[in-house]
C-alpha cells in the first residue's frame, strides 16, 4: 500500500506545509500487523512440523510407538512444540517485516510525518502482548494435556513396548514383576479366553519383588520358554506370565523347586504413569503444591517410614504387658490366642523373668487350652508387609517340654507363629495419616531403650524422615519451577518480537538473516537460561534458579533497550 494512502485517514497539513499525524493510524497498524501475522504463521508451521518429527524420533527409535501411531504422535506433538517454536517464529517475522519497512524507507517516512517511534512499533508491541497471552494460556492449560496424551500413546501398546525392551536387552517392569528374555515374538492368541495379545518368550528370567518398586526379591523364576498373555481391563493392561518347566527359588526360605508350569500373580503392565507438574495444568499444580500427598513419589517415600512407625507403635502397645511379665497375643481372624508368662523382653529378645529358668507358653483356641511349652530363649519380631499393618512374629527355637493339653501327650511347638497382635490393643494405622503428621510423629516418637529392638530402628528412622522430607520438598520445588518456567517462557515472546523489530530498523543496511542472527543468539541464550533456572529451582536452589531463569529475559530486555536508544538517537 502506498504511504500516502496509508496516511490519508490520520494526516493533517500544518501551516508550514509539514504533514503531521494527529489520530491513530489504524490503516497502517492493520497493514503491519497483517504482514507480521502472515510471516509468523508460515514460520511457526514450518518450525513446529520439523521439531514435532524430531520429538517422535526417540520413541520411534526405541520402538515405543509403531508405524501405525507415528502420525497421531506427531500431530499431538505439534501443540507442545508451539511453546518452543513461537518465540523464534515471532522474532523471525518481526525481523523480516520491519527490515523490509526500514529498507523501503517507510519507517523514515512515518518518522518524517511526525509519527514517533513508539507509535511505529505499537502494532509490534500489541501483537507481542496478544501472543504473550496466547502463549500463557497454551503453556498453562493446553500443553500439559497434550504432553499427557503423548505419554499415554507412547506406553499404550504394551506388546510393542515389551518386544522393544527385550530387543534392547532390558527388563520389563510390571508391578512387582521384572521379566527378562533373550527373544520375544507375538503369536495369535486363542479365541474365547479374553486374551488381547500373546507373546512367546525364550530364555526367560523373572523376578518377583516383595512389593511394587521394592528392592527385596521374594521369588526368582527361570525357564527356557514362557507365554505372556495381555488382557485389557478397566485398570489398564494386565500381563499374565506362564513359565514352562520352570525353576523357582525363594531366597527367604532357601527353597528351590522345579515345576512343569509356574504362573506368578498377574501384574499391571504400563497401566499408567505418575503425572508430575509437567503434565498438569496450572490449577492442578497449585492443588498438588497444597497437598503433596497426591504425589506417588511422596507416598512411595512415606511407606517405609509408616512401616517403622507402625512397628514402634506395636512395641509401645505391648510395653504394659511386658511390665506385668505376661504377654497375651491373638491371631486376627481366628480363635487362636497365645500367652507368654514369666518373661522379660529386651530389644525384642524373650528371656525368663528373674528367678525363673524358663518362660511359659500357652496356646488356646476358642478359650480352650490346647498346647503349652517351656522355653529359655525366643524372639518377638515386628513384621511389616506392604498394604498391611505391622504384626508380631513369635519365634521359639529352643522350646522344651511341649505338651498337647488335649491328649496329654508330648507335643511340638511351632518354631514360628506369624500374624499376631497384642490382646486389647489396636495400633494406630499410620498409612491413613498425612505425610506431615507422619514426619511430626517420627521426630517426636520416644526412642528410649526398652522392649523394642531400637538400635536398628534408630538407624532407619532419621534416614526415612530425611527421605520423606526431601520428597515433599522436591514436589514443592518442582511445582514452583514449572509455574515460573511457564511465566518466563510467555514473557520472552514479547521481548523477542520487539528485539527483532528494533534490530531490523537499527540495522536496515544489513542482511535480514544477519539481523535475525543477532536477535537469535540472545533468544537461544534465554531458552537455555530458563531451562537451567528451572533445573536449579527443582533442585531446591529457588533464589539462584529464579535469578537465572529471569536473567534470560533481562538479557533480552537489555539488548532491546540498547537497540532502542540507538534508534532514537539516530
């Protein structure tokens, strides 16, 4: 559009013949904004498409996604990639458009007509503010949803993931099971059994842990061949493994057996993943920060501390009985009860009370005495199992003079009796208590020497307290870092847009790409500083991380200020 037509609606003639702009140059602003939007849209489309395919490279190389899902994955990836593409596309668009305006002397003409540089750059600033709001909405509410969809898509095909893991020589983790195999291939499952996919494995080794995410091995399986049947259930994919001619080892029992068919308990296979702050919208991050117990990471760190507190609570519950010299225990869900008399307990070890050579054991069922014994040594051990409150285990390796009170004949006392609770005492269920209360109770719990085996517990308690507190702090730091990151990213798009436009006008005799390179360097530096600041904040260095994160925007602002001064001065 010719300059005289652009100025018609806003230009007046001064008495000295000079043309001055007296109104708002809407026509000019619309022209500049349209050019900026057009170049911005084209550039953003190109950049987003390229980096979306780049984002799909890793899961495609890992065989986490197949050829049938690659297009859907790339389509989903385009939305999150906008947060990286938009600032650079905006800088490129403003550089290209304003450089053309400057080289055609249109900026000089506007200035000569009495139009200040603030009004010349007004459409750039208005577009920058609009894009800032769009970017903020995008990263705060829209992008987390698409990150979640991408993650779900990458882990949805359990069979593909399992085959890929076997091909890489890695273990497949499914709840409490870890499965290794030399090779895997998919076969057609039998009809009518509800099996969605079936895999045949060769050279199989499987480990069943004591609990999901635990480190203690409950059972080991080895077999030449195995079949993995994958069922689709409302709670996700469930894998059922059947091992043929398997060797089964239980380390805790020292038992080794060979079975023609071993079928461990079915396990959830990639049923989901923990949605950390990266996958949460801002309001969800605020809710998580206010209640960190929503985080599975915190709950995982809480469980060992809950187990120790439960055991200490159990010992505290039995202390009055020990002081009386008689301990009464019952087996919940049955009619069996046990009485230990003439006994003292120190550190979990059972010893005869002073003046006695043995302590007495008595077993009753439905109130009827059925077995008695004398023993000189024994152990009362608190045992915690995943998902259950702690219970006592009574271990009597040296029992003597055991008598069956029903027949009157000599009998045998079981060397170990599990699942016992003190009669008339219900220990507190610490698993239902918030992590804050668990930490407070753990710090205030009395740890004086007594009936409990405290030396081992003293070593566990501070370590578990520190770990849980660190996990709580990590969640808070992670939440804060992601909110700050999204704000800093949104603010940067305005600065990059204005910087590109200012450099284009200040360096109108240079090549457009040279100008963009000068704007690109601080823009890239800003991206690295924002990411680095987030990492520092998530590690607990909140002040340093915030300074680094916003330092990138401060760098852009400083370069913009220096460029603006040069434009105004010249």
